[in-house]
């Protein structure tokens, strides 16, 4: 082993340990530190012969690194607002007196992008460099190759590029990492990635819900998902859903999925995405429906009580299986396109507002491997933005337009059937509602403007007068 390590990592929980093994496997010497020293000792003991340096103190850790020091923090991030302080801040404060000008701190946790911006400015004032990097792919991604979304100054990216590119997942030989943009851009894009992930997961769950109502067994559903995974719906989430449906409980012999309580958890990135969309006046109705579906699912007691009081039809889906599978496929594919169109619209809007210079096509390309939303169709998104970097909405790209036009009849029929049968499909229907609103030359907002002018003299524009001219009507008095 050489005297000094190329890379240092603080926080040896599941993500940290796997990332360290990944970095080391690419030929780098790595120093590690964990608050609870026994964790470090056990980790080092478990991996004899590897180029790892286990430090018992932060001083020892910092001194073991070559300059400029490259230190990745992988500790629990809980600060949901930029003024809050969490473990990442605690570690940064402990590091500051030990570091020298130009050293680099990387926060690879799921930090809120505004918190990243606060840390970036704080550390820059101290002559230190900071990268807020979103890392996706969970435990397996961290070990074998995640998708990495680093922000920060381009000059810092250049220093980190060799390590990041060697540890990232590769698709067609291309590493799933690019410099996303300055400041909090990396963590921002990771946040929207997670929002899109919520959408993808909910859409798959709605497909499952319809299949269940139609009486398909979990094995039949698994076979459908496995088949879809060979086609244009190919994705990691479809693949693991198929595998999950196949899994049997050793104790009861029943499908494990049917034994799992229908109460979804969430850690907050979906909610952050909704808040940001509201702040930027961007519609992300599919992701919104997905977050709300998790919230409603968690209200199990209330739902159980309501199920005996609020009436609805008993679902009876009598469509031939092949026809049903095709309709669900088309509804899922079309809704997924809408969800990505919305998520990318939000990234575009925010990128322009912050002047981040984001490249949507390249961002989609680094989601092709390593991360949870990895999917074949991301290639098509990259192509869409390569063909037209100014694309106003993904749905208008010729390829996606073709898919949507082709799928829309089945999509409508599936959503209508589900609604008539009382099967909740909030994400399928929100996606279709967006599609129909977006393609409407005329919406009923004329009446809405009349209402606003009626009660608040808010004025309106007219269809028969130039845009920008505002009118007010003397509405009749209302006698109640
Ligand atoms: P956790 O989020 O469970 O964090 C545990 C680590 O944080 C341990 O090493 C713990 O040290 C350390 N830590 C805590 Br807690 N408070 C600390 C403090 N005040 N000072 C120093 N260290 C402290 O680990 P994880 O699941 O590996 O995730 C790490 C980050 O990566 C998180 O931000 C997470 O959101 C993100 N992420 C996780 C996944 C995933 O699939 N798990 C995927 C993508 C991103 P200790 O051993 O002394 O308690």
C-alpha cells in the first residue's frame, strides 16, 4: 500500500461500506472513518488484503489522505430545510479545522438541494471545495456501480472525474455520471429522480391492482411483468416487481407480496419534489398522485373503517386476459411517458431559473444504469433531447408522440373501466388528465376567469382582442 490514500469515506453504514469496496476495486487506496470505531474495525477485519486504511480518529483519517483530499461523507441526512442542521453538518464542522485550502468534501447522502447550497457557500468562504452528489442505486448500486449526480464547480468536478467515472455504472461503455451543474444542481436532480421513481413505482402498483381485480394469480402477474421486461417497458422496477410477485413465504407457502401490509413508507424526497413543483408552478400530477397514494395507504385504520361505510362496485373485470394485459401495458407506458415529461419539465424550469445549464438528454443518459429508475426507454429520452434540445415537452417528441397517440385509446378504456369498477388508479388517471389538458386547444378556464372577475374584478383577456389587453365586466348583483 502507498503512504497516502486517494480517497476517504466517512460513514460506514450500508451505502458507505459498499461504495468503499467499489472505489477500492477500481485500484484506489481508500481511508475510512466511522463515528462508532468498532464498525470501522469490523469492516477492515472483514476485508483483509484490500487497499483500505481504517482510521480511529478524524485527525488520523485526514492525515492519511493525499492532497487535495477527497472526502466523501455518507452519513444520515435529515435536514429537510436549509436552516436545519444534521449529521452531515456535524461531520463538516469536525473536518473544517483539519483540512487545508482546496481540499474537497463530497456529500453523497440524500441532502436537500438548498442545504447543499448553504454548505457550498459556507465551505467556499473557508477555501474548501464542496460537491453535493446524489447517489442512486441502493446497496447493490453502491457496490457494483451507482448512477452519480454531482453538483458543484466544474473545476472540482475535473478533480473528481477519474474516481467518479471509474466507480459509476456503465451503459454502452459510458459512465452513468456527468457534472450536473453548479451548487445544488446534483442533489436537485437526484431529488427529481426520486420523485420520478415514486411515479414509476405507483404506476406498476396500479397495474398490479387491476390484474388482481381481474383475478390473475401472482404467478400470472409475474409472468406478465417478466415478459414486459423484454419489451419497451423494460426497467429495473418492472424486473424486481416480477421477482417480488414470484417470491413465496417459506412459512405459509403463500406469495410474500400478499402477506405484506399495504402501508407504504416514504423518506421525504417525493414530498420535496411536490413542494418544489408548486414553488415553480410546474404540473407533476403523476408524481403528486404517487406521493398521495403512499399517504393514503399509510392511513390503513381509516381505510378499513371507511370500507364498510362508503359504497362502491365490486370489481368484476371480464376482459379476455390478452386484451386486458395489452390495455394495462399501454396505460402504463403512456402514463410513464407523461410522468417523465412532467419531471423533466420541472428540471428544465428550475435549471433555467437557477441558470444551471442543465442538459436533459445527458441527465436521462446517466439514469440508464445504476439507479432505481434505470430503463431501456431512457435512451429514447436522450435521443429526443439530442434531436431537439429546446423540446417544450417530452410528449411532443416524434417517438413519444407516436407512442401516446397509439396507446391513448387503450389507456382511456383501461382508466374508464377501472373507475367504473371502483379500482383506484390515481396515477393512471392523473397522467391521462394531464395528457388531455395539455392537448386541449381550449380549456374551461374562460369560466374560471369570469368567476375571478365576478367576485374580485381580476379582469380577463378576450379571444377576440389582442393578448395583453385586460377587460372587466360589470356583473349583475347576486341576491342570495
Ligand atoms: P444511514 O442513513 O443509516 O446513516 C448511518 C451512518 O451515519 C452511520 O455510519 C452512522 O454512524 C452515521 N452517523 C449518524 Br446516524 N449520525 C452521525 C453523526 N452525528 N456523526 C457522524 N456519523 C453519524 O446510512 P445509509 O443507509 O448507508 O445512507 C447514507 C446516506 O446515503 C443517507 O443520506 C441516505 O439517505 C443516502 N442513500 C441511501 C440509500 C440506501 O439505499 N440506503 C440510497 C441512496 C442514498 P454510527 O455507526 O456511529 O452510528
